[in-house]
């Protein structure tokens, strides 16, 4: 399972998409950070021009001359009112948001892989149980036919046993189809084509529950759930947007400088007499824009309120998932205990019914009833085991996991919550 999860994290297009979105956000943040530094550019131009001499009374067809101009230009926006810092803070918060979205994608993928693996194991166990039941039914059919030939029972008992055998055999193809579906799902989750994937055979008996469920306190849950941290990052970005909208009410200052040379002769290009320079300071202040700036500020505040309410919903949903998963594990343990007790009783009843039937002490109906009860009890135990494993994986996902993270990509404070999911699920910790 460790290998399968690692393959999925490496090949999954969902994780790759989240990784690409993170790189895009980082690039935007680097672009916005450039505003803190002077912007320097160079230019070089050469032109050949003819000027009319008519204004001077000339008749020689005009003046022709060449002009070569080169300059180094510098522009800078002093962050007097903090708008540059707010723009960068917005993009930085969006980087953190994408980091947590990447962790959420890894978390969801890992949980889905484990759940699919449990489904594969459970379905294979049901198939094995069904085949064992079919083999038992065939032996009972042979016994029933022998008793019919001996005149001990009627032919109706033979027909009933054949019908029971056929009904049990009819349940096998749907289970095999479901197993194929789970295998194909597992192949897609690890980023492979179903026809080419090599999905291992998981056995339900090889899976074990964690020795200790890592139940977190409320504050820890808020720190390690990637969706909660992503919602917090969204609020930080929205808050910075409000600051940007407010900063638009204040003046914008720009400083520009240029230094260069211009000459009509290349030999004079670096001569001091050809040098040119300029230094410009500009300030712009909005005076009247028809309420646009106020509307932009109101829009930013409303957008923040939307994100804040989304954050509240995310937190409430997280605690609901954990509470449901904890309650499900409690009920799963009770259900499994009851189903195992029912299976033991059904096994004993079937053994007694078979012995009595061979001795002729009971009729076929009693044997058939015991047989059906045993079949149902065995399948019910397998389903209860499967549900318990799936709910355990769901709890680990609801707690925010920690086993799938890569420390280099983790924003704070998540770096302190690393672990290993496969060990948790397999109970090897």
C-alpha cells in the first residue's frame, strides 16, 4: 500500500494540476514582488530623416541628417501608502492557499486509494466466501441426490437444493464485476490506464486497524486540516484586497530618471556634449470618479464576508466529519462484534443441521434454513470488517492526515504534523 500511494502521488493528474496551480501562484507572487525594486530599461534608436527647407526659403530639396539616441531609464514607485505591500501580501496569501489546496489534493487522493484498496480486499473476500459456499452447496446437492435415490426424501428437496445452488452461483458474476470496477478505479487513482495497471491483490485478512487512533484536540484539528488552512489563506487574501481598495484613495507617487546620449554622428555619441538626462517626479490623486472607489471598497468588504462565512462552514463541516467518523467507528465495532457472534452461532447451527440431516433426524428444510443463515452471516461479517476499515480511513482523512505531506511544500504550521498513512492503516506504527 505504501508503494501504491507513492505511485499515486507521483502520477495523479489531480495532484499534478494542483502542483501547477501552486507554481502559477508563486510566479504571480514573484511578479508582484518586483514592484518593490526600481524598474530599469535600456533603449537604443537610430534614424535617418529629411527636413523641409521651405520654411527657410531654401530650394535645395531639404536637409538630411542622422540621429542616434541611447538611454538608460529608471522608474520607481515609492510605497508611501503601503499599496505595494498589500498587493504582494494578497499574492503571498494565494500562494499559501494553493499550497494547502495541493495538500488537500494529496489527502483526498491518499484516502481514495486506501478506500479503493479496502473495497478490493472486501470484494475478494466476498468472492472467496461465495465460492466456498457454492462448493458446500454442491456437496449438499450431491448428498440430497443420494438420499433421493435411496428413497429417504422426495424429489422436491433435490429441486430446492439445485435452486439454492443456482441462486448462489448467480451472485458470483456481479461480485467479479464489482471487483473489476474497484481495480479499474484504483488504477486510475494511481495515474495508470486500467488495461495496463498492475494492481496488487489486497487481502482483508492482511489489513489491521491502527493500534491507536490519533484523535486531535480542537486547536490541532484547525491547524492540520488543509481545507481549513486554505480557507484562512483565502481570508488573508481578501483582507489584503480591502487594503488595496482603501489605498486607491491616496496619491500615487512615481519617480523616473533617464540618462543617455544623442548625436547625429556616431563619433560624437560618447562625447560629453551629446549627453542627455532627465529626472521626473509625478503625483496623481483621484478627485472625482463617480463613486467608483467607494464601490470597489464595498465590493472588497463584501467579498471578505463571503470568504469568512465559507471559512466558518469549513470549520463546522470539519468537526462534523470527525464526530461522524468517531461515532461510526464506535458503531462499527459493535456491529462487527454482533456479526461475528451471529456467524459463530450460524456455523454451529449449520454443523448440527448437517449431522442431523445425514442421520435422518431432521428434514431438508431445517438444513436449508441453517445453510442460508450461515451464508448471510459470513457475508455480513466481511461487510462489517470492510466498513470498519473504510470508516477508520475516513477518520484519518477528516483529521487532516499528515502522512502524505512533503515538508518542502508545507506552509506553516503544518510542518509539525507529518506521519505515515500506510502505517496507520496497516497498524505497523
